[in-house]
C-alpha cells in the first residue's frame, strides 16, 4: 500500500465517532514491517478511543517484528486451519507457521487463532485445540465458515464447505476438547462463536434488528492497496461495492435487506429471538445449499450451552 493511501484511510477513519478498531491484514502484513510501524504511528494521531490488531499467517514472524507488536501493543491474530498435516494441505508452510507461534510464545505475546472451517478440517477441529493447549499465550479460536469466493469458489483449487452433519459433530468434539483443556489452564482458550451464543442466550430478548457485523451497518471499511475501499475484506475486489477512497465520504455498505433470510425460517429455533445473525458476504457469495451452515453453527453451540 502506498503511504498516501494509508494516510488517507487513517484520515477517513478519524472522521467518525466512538470506539474504533483498526485491523492490519493482507496478504501478509509482515512482509512490509515498515508499513506496520507507519500505520501504528498514524493511528495514534486519531482522536478516538482506539484498538489495533494485526492478522498474520505466522510464516514471516521474526523476533524483531514481534518486538514491534509488543512496542505498539498490537492484538495478534494468526491464521491456522488445523494441526500440522491439515495446515500443510490447506495453506502450506506449516513448519514456518508453528515456528512463528513458538516465537510469540517465547516473547509472551498473547495471540488468537482464526480458522476457516471446510470439509477438510471440520472433523479435526479438536486436534487444533490440542495443539494450542501447548501454548500458554493462546487465548482463543475464531471460526470462519468458508466463503464461496477466491479459492473457495472452485472445488478443483480449494476445499468445499462442510456438511451440516459434519459441522455439528466437529463442534461437539471441539467443545469437549476445550472444556478439558481449559480445566488445566490459567488463561482459557475461548471459542469466539460459543461466547457470542452464550451472550445472546443470556440476554434472552427480541433481537430482530441486530445486524451481524459493522459492514452491514455501514460502519466498517476495508482498504485495498490501490486506494479503493469496500465494506469488508470478504467483498474486497468486488466492483459492485468498491469506491474510490479519495472521493468517498462514507464507507460503502452491503445490501443487507436483500440478503436476509425469511423470518419464517427461524420459527421454533432456540435462538429465534436472539440470533447473532449471518455474515452478509456468505449470503452474497455462497450457494443456497451452504447458507444454512451458520444456523447449524449457532444451534450446535446453543445446544452445548444447555447441557
């Protein structure tokens, strides 16, 4: 990203009000550590309550880059889809990723994992939890259901979506593994979606107006290195939603109303009145046969909350 594009993006972020989160991602941001430092220093000029994170694949981490994370107190996320064999088959360079996790561990930098759930890893998610059990700095796992875009749109070049039955079974195994692991840990490994469902059930009130994410509310912006901006990283590159950052006064918004499922589909669900909602990008890009997976995800975790 050109420094001028970065500066323009930070200026636009500074025009809003309230709490702000800035996420550095890619590609792989650790390939340009100088831009990381520029971004953090520029963000510090914004007059808003601010948190900042970085999403990496772990393969380019060095002690110097991790020192940069510590210096600027960046929240660290690592993309990891499974134990070494699965990681190698899905992303490659598993050895380098695990070395990066070890460097974070040695530097005592807390990190969270983001896992794309597909047909390849869905029945082995508990192996991921067991791997993370060996890292005291591991703090959580977030599950992203596969979006039918990029490699996910072509079965010949990437994995397909999990089946509803496999997803339910995989979540059961993952949850049981985390319960056992966390009983022995000072800092538990949280499952992001499980915590979300617990909060929604705890509130127990009508939640029909809640939107899944900031992109659905026109409150987020993903900036492409060429200066175009999009509602979120999932829509990055889709010409239907891109705007020129230099000439845009408001973040682009996803057409949520046209994507939402019928409320009739939710009648009788234990989360009918407090559902966390579905990712608009999954509704936009995924075929109808896979759109119910978010329902399976939430319902399976709600079932675990009640046992």
